[in-house]
């Protein structure tokens, strides 16, 4: 039934529905943006953490033990990460060499 301005209750509710759907799309887009930003922040924190740890590749037949930065892809491990002090000690050992790719000694010189 139309009211004095000529718009029916049904038309008003349809318009309201469209507006609410628009608002919901906006909120969902904002949530996606915030989730993406949160994931990127989490990734940045993890990368920073990885750059503050080191890993020791064990000696193998014919190859010396090698010290790597935590993020170096040449040696993968989920075990045995070293902190800064342990990495300094390891690098001072004559039978442990620094990785020539990730250059772990550069992270140990300052500080």
C-alpha cells in the first residue's frame, strides 16, 4: 500500500535491503583488507624473527659444517636453531664455515 509520497512499503523494504546488502559488501571487503594486512604483518614479524636466528648444517663427508642465517634456503631444518651468542661461538670454530650465499657473519658483526 503506497503512502502519501507514493512509495509502497514493499518498495521501501526492497530499497532498504539493497542498501543493507551494499553495506554488508563494504564491511566484508574491509574485513578482507584487514585480514590481508594482518597476514602481511605476521609474515614480516616472522621474517624479522628468522633473521635473528642461525642454523648449523652438520659436517658431511667431504664438506665442512656450515653456519647459515635462519632464512637461508640452502639448508632446511626445523631443529637446532642458534641464538646470536651461539652463532658467534660456532663461527669462531675452525671447522665451521659461513655460508657464502646468506653470509651469516654480517648479522653477527654489529651489536
